[in-house]
C-alpha cells in the first residue's frame, strides 16, 4: 500500500504522520526539551542491588535512577551466566547500558546491558557473534541468500554480530557496506568515550525523529517524504544521500501557505485520537479507556442496523471495529495489556472471522505484539510492546479539577497551538497587532519557557503580539484578537 510521510517541524517540536489512503496511520511527536531515551547508551554506576527483586538501580545521569532486571543482563539473557544478580553486580560498579524503555509515569527508564545499534539495513550487536534475520523475512531461500551476502561483505577481523532488517531485502552491496561502515564508526566512538568519560555519562544518543523517519519508517511503499522546514529538509536529504540513497529524491520541501498537517487533515486526526469515543462509519462506535495497568476497548453497535438480522448487525460492526481498533492502537501508540470487548457473538464462525480480520489488520504494525483468542467472557486479550509514552501522555496531563478522571492538553501544547494559529491568522489577515487571550498558566508559559518561540514568531510576522490573561478561561481555551 502506497504511503506518504509528513514531517512538521517547529523550534519546539517535531511531529511525523505516516499516511495511507489519505488518513494517518501513525503519529510520532518529539519535543526538543524531552527527547525519548530509547536506544541511548550510557556509562552508568550501580547505585543499589535488590536481591529480592533480582534487579538493580543504575544512575545514568537522569533525575530518576534507571532499572535493570537480571533478565536484561547480557550473560543472563543468553544463558551464559545463571548467577543471581547480587553475585554479578555490586554497588558502585561501572556499567555500559542501553535504554530499552523510556521512563513512563512514576517508573524510571528500563535498561539492558545487551547493546544494539540500529542502521537502516542492519542492527549491530557488539557482544554477539552470529547473524540473525528479521522474522518478517519468511522465505528460507531468501534468508540464506541474505546471510551469505552479509558474510561476504564482512571484514575478516569483524567483531560482533548483526541482525538483518526487513529493508535489507532490496539493498545493494554498496548500501550494506555503507551501513556497516556507519555502524562501526558509531561503535568505535562509543568505546572511546566509555574509556575517557567519567560515569554517569551519555555515550551515544539515537538519531532525532526527523532522521529516524528515513531509517525506520520509510519503505519501498513510501512515495514521498514532505518536510515543511528547509533546514530539516536539507539535513534529511544529506542523510538520505549518505545512508538511505533510494529516498534522497523522495524527500521534498513543502512550501505551501497552508500548514502541512492542516492540508492533510492530521490536526483533526490528533484531536480525535485524544478522545475516548471513536465513531465507526456504520453508526457503531468504540470507547477507548487508557489506565496505568491496561487499555480497554469497548465496541458498541450504536444506531447501526444492517437490515437483515441482529446477529448480522453485530458481525458487521465487529468486523469494521477490528480494522479501526488496529489503526487506533498505532495512531495512539497504545501499549501494554489491551482488552478488546467485541459485541457478544453466539456464532462460532462469526467469532473466528472477526479474530482473523483483527489479526490481519494488526499485521502491518511494526511493534511486537501477541494476541490471544476469545476468553470465556468473550474478551480478546493482547499485548503490544510499550517502549515510549502514548500520544495522550505526550500531549495531555491529568486534569487537576477532576483529580485525574479526565485529561486536558498541557499549557505547552496549548502554547504551540496558539503559535500555529497566530501564524495561520497572520497569513490571512493584515492586522496592526495580535492579542492572545488565554488562561494564567498559558500566559505564564509564554512569558517564561516559550518566550523565545513567541519572540521569534513576532519577528517573523513583523507584527506585535500582546498577552492578556482571562481568569475564567480553562487551560485549553484561548482566543486571538486582531487589532
């Protein structure tokens, strides 16, 4: 299926939308002040070993200590070392670790001592010696050919193992060799820093979101990568020429007057992805509730009547819901335990068909997951690997008024919406000045943390921007007055 990737860049954040058939399938948000940590490599210091939990806390330079379980130690994971953690680690030990899960809620980052560095076609495993192949490449002949091709390209003195990624299926020898050189340079730099830096210290930070687009999201199905920032466009184009040559000509600079995400309807998709209710085209709807422990999805028929029988109505609603749920999981980046409550079906054939459709809809998802069949209560249980915060947790915060029963956008998110709206208004109307009416918290954010962004926009549009507190406004409410 043909895809388009949209990259919206502001000084404060980068947003990426993966589009298929005109609708967003995945959304990624990365803010300059809070980049994700997954993939980062640190030299850390063991601060406390917990024999009872077979875990350790490791200081890597963050506000909260990170968490390392014995199962994530390289020797334990590979069966080479079966000793308990207190026999392996001790307080004060220096340790090379990699973040495998971002801090979520009150939990610190989760670590592993098994290092992996991702390239476009290969994943380098410095501590391993074998060549693995992505499970998505199922043809045994093709797997053998890819392994043989890589072995032929490896230097005789090569140390470390590799995983061949799915995108390597169509890679040339030159592209694989460039990926090898790139990964080797990164690992050499990490080794040098680990010898010279004082722990705790960051040794390697993964690529920013705009470049990860070319490494991880772009595929042969990607027709175009549209970027609305010239500087980011040039960085992505240069990166593509060095490490993702087939996409160098597909990266394009968007110069239209209308905001990129508005043009493709992504802003509306984001708003809908923050809501509990998702309407189905048939008239049914989903209710999605996200909690600390799990996510529940409830399917309802609403006003849908198929015209044949009640069983047929239920079956058609569940079939449509299975496709929409799969998309919502990707769009909202929901992870952990997920419980889907399809409408009860008495017909076993219908149940099997819905489950098959659900598995088919989930198949394109890049995130690892497992799906169980219907339980005795008629629920479908599944897990989806959670490595970063969900979209709602990135863009929203718990509402202080309702004590966490609902959610509202952060003041920072509202500030960015106001900046985008101001730019939109300035392009349409020739006002003498613009006045922002918003809540105290939003105005304070503009006067402090976001003052530079506001000043930059004021200089860009060439018109003064004034701030005014409206005490009756909620945090999400704002108005822009043209004077």
